[in-house]
C-alpha cells in the first residue's frame, strides 16, 4: 500500500494533494460544521470541506482566502485572532475497531497468500491499521478494540486504551490473532464493539479535541446483546465523535453502516476486494485531511447578539457557512489569559510521553518559562513542524534541574520582537516531555506545572487548566 504523504494530512503539509484538484467554477461544500463558542470571545467552527464530487479538499491553510462577518459587518483579520488550521491541531483521539469474525478471517473467502493462517483480508486490515497509526501526529491518542465471537464468554475486547505510543499500538495489533482470536473467528457483535469503543471517550464534547472512530464491518450483526445502530449514533453524538466505516464482506448490508456514519459526521466506504481495503484506509486519511478549524475572536463586548458567518475560497471555488447567534457577554473572559493543558498519557515498559498543549494563546507570546514538578528526570523537545507544533521555529528548550523537578526555558529566536510570537488565538501542541526508566506503579509523573508569568510585560499570563 502506498503511504507516501499520509503524515502531511495531520501536520498541514498538503500542497501535493491539492495540486491535482480542479476547483475553478466549482462549489466548496462545508459539511458537518460544528460551532463551538468559548471565552475569551472565541468562535470556533470545525468542518469538513468537500468538492462537487464529494471528495475531501486538502490544501495548506494558507492556500485559502477567508472572510468572516458578524451580521453584515466584515471583520478585519489584522485586528483580532483570525486563523484557519487543520482540525488535527486539536488533540486527536481515535479508536480503531477491528473485525476478526469469520467473514474477514476465512481463507476460502479471502485467501491466505502468506500461509500464516490469517486471511489476506485480516493481513491487509492489520497492515493498514498500523500504517494509519504511523501517519498520525506524535501527540495523537489511539485505542484499539477487537471483536471475533458472538458468545457472552468472549465479548469485544479492548486491546489498547488511548496512548500516544505507536510502537506499543502496533505490537498490540500483532498480538490480536494469537492472544485474542486463538484460531476461533466466529460471528459478529459489531454493534456492541462499536458502542464499547464510543464509551472509551470522555463523556463530554471535548472542545479541544478532534474525536473519531474507525470500524470495519459487513453490517450483519445478529448477536449484539446491548447496542444498536441507534444507540451508537446517540452516544457518539453526545461525545462529538465522527464515526467512519469500511464496509467489507460477501454479505455486505450497508444501510446501518451508512446511517451510523452519516448521522455522526463521518463517512462510509465500501471495499469490494482485499486490495480495496487498504485503499479505503487511504480514503479516510484524505477525509481527515480535509477537516479544518476556523477561529476568530470577536472584538464586540456588548450583550447584543449577532449572527456569525464565513466564506472560504480556493482556486475560484467558494463555500460559506452561517452559525447560530452569538452573544459576546455570554463568552466574556480575559483576553490576556492563556490556557495550557496536559492530555492523558500512558506508561509502557517504563516509558511515557507527556504533551503540553495550548487551548488559547494571547497576543505576543515569544517565550515560556516553566517549572515542572516531578520526582523523575525527563527530556524536553519542541513539537516540530511535522506535527504542526506552535513553537516549531523556536530555540530548543533548556532544562535545568531544580527543587522538586526541573525548570524549562524556551523562546523564539528573537524574543524581543513581538512579530516572532505564536499567532494570537492559536491552539495546538507546544512541548513534549519524555520519561524513561520509570518504576512500576510510579504514580503521577507530574504533580504541577507553574508558568513564570513575570516574563511577560503587558499583563499576559498562563494557567494550566488540567493535569492527568
């Protein structure tokens, strides 16, 4: 399978893909737009962008021209936070639900060229799933669940909970056939499996997260005991999860699969052969690359509502969206107050990686001075360009051991120049902390992160809203 270019879908390096598009005179279709309003005076719109052939439109954010309006008043992009970013700049959380039932695993149906006892369909599913994981940004959190039998003694099993450790995830996929299936692929409990995977996500809408679930199925399920397509749709919508499905099998029944994906803002793809299984994973990658978040901060401070709208243009093609009414005072806040957070992490074989992310950055931030309270040693590195790190061009961080942990200083290459700052209003990953040689049951790795706000001269300051 050709995987060249997958990583740029998440990181934003997309010029190769857009070169093949002929958009002049076409319409850009904004689909599944999800408005999210928050303090301080922020308006976020996350959406899928598709062309007239219903293909994802994948391009660098800088390639688009955007206009935003508050009622009929066009806002100035130079006066306020005004940015378009890949949706993957938010924290990506994904669960893969892998099908090991007989419709996938039977060599008589799907061949066994490798002679390993697994059908070519299972081999392709596993290879594609591992390549899917490899292409994700380094801070993306992925989980895996498998299903292969219908009897109550062998329900769908979580193979890996959310983790950023790609090597661990790929090793867990390699273990499924021997440790879980154990030569007994049977009937489907697909609905139960997908519902269980939905339940692995937090029970909120994850304003700083981009959530999606990918599953394979033929749509035939006569064995699930608790879940239905309707209950999957309801639970996924409650948690803002976009569900994607690859339909595969001799007895393909796509109606429920299409309904689940369309109602949750995902997409359904049919694979008519083993070879097409891999191609469908690539199609989903392209879909994810065609998802964007547009953010602006209103300069209005009154209690009068306005209707926000925006227009997006690329190569002569245009799309537009109008959001629900916005009342500035409902989302009042301190525009100088930046927000940092640390998503969940996992410890695997004594190793763990923690990411420090920004949910909102005030104007003119050219440096960070942090104290990380931890009993363990760590190394620190900026999140790079390949993962759309907000400080990718800054000087590498300096880590100095101090009482109860370590101090970290990192700054732009010209910190006195305000125009080397992180873009106002930006969101995304900043810093990665890597721990190694951890003992068993180490407890919390980091108990506090304190920002030295005295380094900012105009009232800017940061709070750390969450530690796992």
